[in-house]
């Protein structure tokens, strides 16, 4: 029940006006027996309330019959909507309040006493409703105070108690029920949910929560449910479920295709092996008619006829539409009337077993051969380059080995200072071009007016009987080998066109010459800038970019592969000890200092710093202070 203001208000037929005097107003209050009346302006809006209290408050000296009523007006008031809920407007701060409808018309008044009574009625209703709900609950409910004495229990709880409700109230908890868990809730203030316990053969579950008021625990409440029958059913259901899961697992582990056909000829169940044996996934087979599968050539044409005519196990062998030799075993499932209710079909691909045996022998031979070859390639790389401990760098080296086996162009992307030559040499040394030369050119270190001659060569005039003005370009020298062009972004646009033609046509012509010479060289380029940005600004040709970026390789910076710094420090340390005939080594703190350093120059910068430290440090143990001098 939700009570509203209109249910308790006192309706009024008249209101006061500003031009009225005390005599008129007081007569209206007496006749209506109201505590007060609203005073309205000419528009009908409430200006305030005139109450008996406001009149007597002014005193006897001011009570002249002709005194304007506005002298007794209470301007502090609250206007209430007739549809407002009691609990929303309670408590009132004023003794009397006007009530209006949705049109702002005054309908009546309500006093603070009436509103208090309405609120009290609502509380009583809710208490009665709560009591009825409490007593109607199917589960037993117990409540105790902070000392452990029983304060409440519902009729359902009597089934768990040692006495009736009337006798139990006021007794200590354990004098009424055996479980004492509610006492722990009062002590700890922590709830317990789904707590199971057993009394005799009966099984129960309880939820226990503390009763908190003003931040302190003043008691606890527990709800108990008898779950004996539910537990038995759950146990039985769990057993059946486990058996079903075990059976499902066993069926799916079978390498044979297993199908269950119901009495209507529809596939009711199929295991995962149907995909391998029959070429159809189990999900697609469900609810499919066996006759449709026969029409598709999945099963023998007379299979359905044999199923209809016989009630015993059937065994047959045939070739399906894929030419595979299949062995089928059909087993009927009989119902209580000894009639076939289902068929279990077991299908084994005999030809595939024989084929797999042959393939297995070949695969084992190939696997052994590939393992030896890969091990050889890894040994070659690791013998020449450091063994990276970083996962990303290991993947890049693995990619370089795979890329080496094809002739595609490669574009290495990295930040400034990263040693890209390591990857380029790994590709060259493990490729079909390894017997040829490895030519390296760094475009940023060669003046642009000489770059064309360096790359493409120079052809002197025919009337000069000398080789002084003839020069072979690096592309020619890389014939049957590899040319590594670093800082490709520095290549002028006009030379980009010439390089593109060399990649496309495999021919090069020297500067000043007309003769075209065949060149068979693998091109590996590298950059530390975003070439696509340079394409957008017109500084790099998009067609050359796509010719170079056939296989992109992205090299991480030292910040992304700090695991390798320790390995490099050890390698450089060993190299310098052998070179200088000393036995120096870095302390743990010195190595940590090197690892935490930001190396913009990557491995080259690290090697140079270590060499400087070796030359200037006289101690055999290089400490952190020695390292910091050079960082």
C-alpha cells in the first residue's frame, strides 16, 4: 500500500483573500474547524497560510476585528501535490500545508499531525506485511541479539527447533537449535553464504548475516533450508552427467566415425571423427536423413534397405565417392518391445590407415632431413652473429633464414643507429648468392653527385684509349651476389628511377654509356625513416617502395631487446681480452649500468664505449664508477 497526500488531506471549499480582515477569517476557521486556510492572490496563487497559531501568536493587543488578515500571514510554507507519496513529504516543517492538484488549484490542507498519522499508518502496514511475509516463508528463519538470545523465528523454523516459537523466544540459541553458527556471525561480523551442515540423516544449507545498526553488530539472522532430497537428486544427476561426459569423451576419442540414427532415419548424434572419415562435420550431419547421405555417395546404396529388413548387426565394406575404402558396422538398439529404436553406425577408413603408414615413413625421413638442415643453418648464423636472447630478435633471425631461401627483395626497417648489416649478411650468407660478393653502400655517406657513379659505374669516351675514365658500379660488382643499400631514403628521385629499372629488368648501364649489362644480384635495402611519409611529400617513388618492400623486416631497438645487451657485453669482453692479452671483466653493477643506458648507436656504440673503458681502466675488475665516466 502506497499512501498519498490526497488520502489524508482535509478538503476546503474556500480560501482567504488579501482584502479580508481578522473577523472574517476567524469566522471561517471556526465554522470549518480547520487549523488554517491558504491566502490566495488575484491569480489564485498561494501567498501564505493563516492559522489559528499565527493569529494567537500576534497577541491580544493586535486582535481587532478589522485588522487586515495579511498581518497574520505565515509566508514560510510548503505546497504539497495531491499525488505526492506520504514518505516523500514526511516529516513536515510546518503545522499546516496547502494541497494543490496538477492545475495548481488549491484542493485542501493537511496538518503536521495528519501527516504523522499517515506515516505511522504506513509503517504499521509495512510491519504487518513484513510479519506476514516472515511467517509465510518456506525456509526457517532465526534471529538472535548480540548476546545470542533468540529474538525472532518463523513457523517454518519450528521444524528445526527443539520447541515451539512461543517457548523459544528469549532462550539462548543453542537451547533451541543445534547449529551455533549464528554466534560466530555476531562475534566476527562476517556473513556466511551457502554453509552446509548435517543433523542426523538430514542435510541443510544456511545463509547467515549480521544485523548491523549505526555501524555496530546488534545481532544475526540465519535462513535454513532442508536440502536432503535436493542433494540426493543432485548426486544422482551428477553421476549421470559424469557418465554421459565420459561416454561422450570416449566416443569423440574414437578414430572411427560414429553416428546414431533414430527410428525416423535421422542422424541423432555424431562424433568429431566424421569430418576425417566421411568429410562432413558432426554439426552438419545432425538431423540429416540417412537417405540423403546415401544419395550423396557417403554410404553404400543398399545400406538403408538392410537397416529396414534386418534387426541384427550388419558388417560391410565399400568404396565411397572419394574412392576411400570404408568398413561399416551397423548395430541395432532395441527398446523394451524388442523393436529397433536406433542404429549405431561405426565407420572406419581402412585405405587411409594404409596410406598414413606410408606417409608417416616419408614424413619421418623428411623431418629428420629438415631438422638437420635447420640446425646447420642456425649453427651458421650463430657462429657469425651473437645468439640473441630476445624473443623478437630470435623471430627476426628465423625470418632472415627463411627469406634467404627465396630471391625476393627485402626492405629492413629500423631506427637510427641499429645495426642492419647483421640481418643483411645473415640473409646473404644463407642464400643461393652466398658464393658471390656482398656489396655494402650507405647512401647518406656519399655525396649525391657521386652516388650515381658509385652505384651504376662510369663509361669513358670511346675515342680515349685508356681505362682512366671507366669505373665498374657497385651493382655490377654485386653480380651473382648481394647488394645492401642502406639509408635508401637518401637516394635522389632520378636515381630511384634507374634503380627501379635495374630491379625490374635485371640490366644496368653505366653513366655516359649506352651498353646494357646483365646483372643478377639480390637487392636488400634499409631505412630508418617512414618511407610512406616521404612518398606523400613526393620525396620517394611509390613504385620503387613496393618493389623493395616485398618482404619487410622490422628490427627492434635496444630498448625492446635489453636481454641481448648482457650477451653482447660478454662477447665484446671476450673479444677485447683476447685482442689485448688481458683478463679484465665487468662487475655486476657495471653491467647493470650498461644495460640501463639508452644506446642510440645500438651495438656499434656499445662496442666503442667498452673498448674505450678497456683502454683507460687499469684495474682487472671494471666497476660502476669506471663505466659512468664514459657514459
